[in-house]
C-alpha cells in the first residue's frame, strides 16, 4: 500500500512516512529518509523545520523563512524518487 501525505508540518509527515520528498515551487529539492529528516541540508527544508514552535525551547517569535529565487532555478533532485 502507498500513501502520499502532503503537509508543511515536516515533523508530522515524518511520523507517518518512511521517506520524505521536499518540494519548492513544484520541484523536488530534497529527498531523505523520515528518520534522518533533521539532517536535511536544503535551506527550504531547514526553514520549514525551524518555523515550527517547540515546547522544549519556546521562542517569543518563530523564524521566518527567507526564500531565495535560486531555489526555483535549481534542477529537480534526481535519483531515488
């Protein structure tokens, strides 16, 4: 059985899925195993992860994602999709 779960809440996605594909502007920019999601490298993935509130380390303000136009120009990730 397969499941496609779409959300901006990557922690929630990781709890339901084995593999995560991160998309930006309709393109896959990063692919990783759900258990290794917090090792993600792409700035968009890092921004999504850092924009979620955390109970263990509360902040007065959440991080705002600073988007880079180059992310849309980068070719899609190839390989194991």
